[in-house]
């Protein structure tokens, strides 16, 4: 070890071996290499290959636990974005020919979802997705209260089990998802626009005890339902 000029002089020397000597030798092994240098460098060991002292030191530094490659919350957000929630597709009854496949004012009209996954009927109104990247994982659970039906002339909300209940002759109207429209759809050429919607809240849990809430999800399908008034003639006999 020494000043830059020492190395430059060695490089210019006709004795090429001098460069090796200046590169590895200390000016004073006892007081410099084993003293001041080793104070900063760590526990020293001095080797003497061929009588030329070479100091070798080792110093260990305390390291911190490396940060995970993926934040669990970021992983949860990606999982939420990839969660498959189908649009609710529904059938209804009645579909009367005299109303163009529609229904009548004040008549309970049944709606039922034909794709149960759209309301989580088989899983208690929930859907779950899990994502993992190495040791980091996140699980997202989405929950819905069922199907909401809205129109300019009436609506209702039904839990998942009622939302998938199919109409059958003689069935009690209170056991199904029914809407009784309160007026005819004369101002709507194709019938009332009826929105069939599901709303899902989302929460997540992840590695390291992490977790929390995520933005919710929603799905809406609009169908047209003609509604007509039923008229009857009343005769009075005297």
C-alpha cells in the first residue's frame, strides 16, 4: 500500500517484479497492517508467502431481512381484478302473447337467474380467488347479498337462494323473486327497461397477517319487459 506515485514508479521500473512487491507489501506490517489498517478492516491474519507479508481480513456486516418481491396487497388487487363474476342472466314468468311476451300490471312476475354463479348461489353468496408469487400469497373473498331488480315501475331485492328459484305452477309468490309492476309501459315502446344487478364487496387476507378491504365489484344486465293493463267488462243485470 502506498501513494499513487509508488505504483507509477514501479510500473516504469525495468524490474517488472517490483510491481508485484509494491502491490502486496505494506510499509510496516507490524504497526500499520496489524494496527491502523486492521482497526478498520476487521480481524486480521497475515500470511507470509515467500517471506512477503500479505494481510488478509474479514469483516461481517449485519444484514436486514430482504423485502418480499411482491407486496401482498398488490397481489390481492391483481387477484381481485382477475376474479370472474358473471353477468346475471335471468328468465321470467309470465310471458303473455297478448302483451308481446310481457306481463300485466300488479301481477307478480317471477325472475330467476339461470347462471347460479352470478349470485354465488352454490357458495352462500361468495366467490374466492387466491394468488401466490413465491412465498407471498393473497386470497380475495367477494360477497353479494343477491339479485337486485329495478325498473321505472317497481323492483325488489332477493337473496341468492330466492334469486335462482324457478317458477312452477302453484308456487307461492313469496318464495320467489317477484316484481309487481304498478303501471303499464305505454311510454316505452319496447317495454320497461329492467336492470338485473349484483353488487359484491371484496376483502382480502395475505401472508404475514396482512389483509383489508378492496374496491367492490358490480354487474348489471338490462332487459325490456312490456307491461299491459288487464281490462274487464262488468255487466249489471236488473
